[in-house]
C-alpha cells in the first residue's frame, strides 16, 4: 500500500508509474490525503491505511524516504517506521527509527522484528 500526500487520482498514477511492471495492478492500493482527510505525518492517514488493509497499526511497518514525514510519522501512529535513506549521508546521532539505504535490506530488518 502507498500513502501519498496528494489527490487520489494523481497519487494512483504516481504509484503505478513507479511499480515494477510485473507488480502493477497486483493488489495495489493507494491512500491519498485528499480522501483520508489528513496528510503525513498526521497519524490519521497511517491509521486509515491500516484499516484499509485490515491490520492494527502495531502489526504494520511503513517504509518511506522522508525521515520526519514517513518514518517518524508512522511511529507516532503506532506502526514500525523505517527510513529508506538513499542519500549516503551521515546517520543522525539521535535517530530513533531503523535506517536502511536500499530496499534489499528490508527483509532482513523485518525478520528481526
């Protein structure tokens, strides 16, 4: 599932264009801020996504490339927030969420939970 801070139609198009061709249309869902009534990092949009998947927030993980908006917002909503940091920059000293630099690291990280 994708959570986007945008209108529903634009969000669906943006997500579809970024998916691998074999995964396009395969159970894809998008929660857009225009439909959820809140935007990231507000907890409401993350909880709307969880409800749409039929899971509790503490049963879900959210991976995003923005530390505050995505990873920390997810944590504040009760999900496991994971920061996808492809910048190669230094790790902040007070980082309170897991950081990965590539999606290939995600299965191992999720296996640790």
